[in-house]
């Protein structure tokens, strides 16, 4: 009697497990790097938006002799919410009221950090006063 070599065209359980382990290891290495870049991009976007707000707020102040009140908020840059006769806006078309993490920007006038206004993003953790905040009164944030 002759024995034939039977060839199977399927993967063994060991081969499948090996491939899965390799994929998990790759994901563990690659995903955090992309997640970090995403947070870095959002942080940069918040810094840029706050810088744009500061320029628009200064233009508002030049025209109206004051900054928008805390109650008027950042909406005063896009529409004349206080019906000011000296308002020559919009100072910012469709001002983004939410930061890149979809939390509302916090605006206060008068400012409490030695500046005329306080403007900040509470960052990814959604808590004010933590290390991930992006603020208008500090150049290193």
C-alpha cells in the first residue's frame, strides 16, 4: 500500500495565533504614536485659534473702546450682540466657540492673570487648571 502526501491548503491554529500576536504587537507600537500626533495636532489647533481670537478681540477693543463682556462672550466677534454703534465687525467670521476637543472655550473679561482678557481651552481632560490647558496668558502653553 502506498501512502500519499496529503497537502492541506489551510492555516493551522498555531499559524493563526502567531499572525494575531504579530498584529497585536504592531498595534501596540503604532497606535500610541498616532494617538500622540492627534493630540499634538489638536493642541496646535487650539493655540492657533486662541491666537486668532486675541487678534480679533484687540480689533474689537480698538473699535469699541472695550473688550466684550464675559456675558457677551466670543459671539460678540461675529455679531453685534450688544448693538454697539461703533461695532465694525464681524471681527471673526463664524468664531469657533468650541475647542478641538469639542469643549467650549472659556472667555473672561476682565482677565485674572494680569491680562486684559482670559481665554482658554480646557484640553482633552475637560478640567480647568490642569496641565493640558491651552491659555492666552502664557506663551509656553
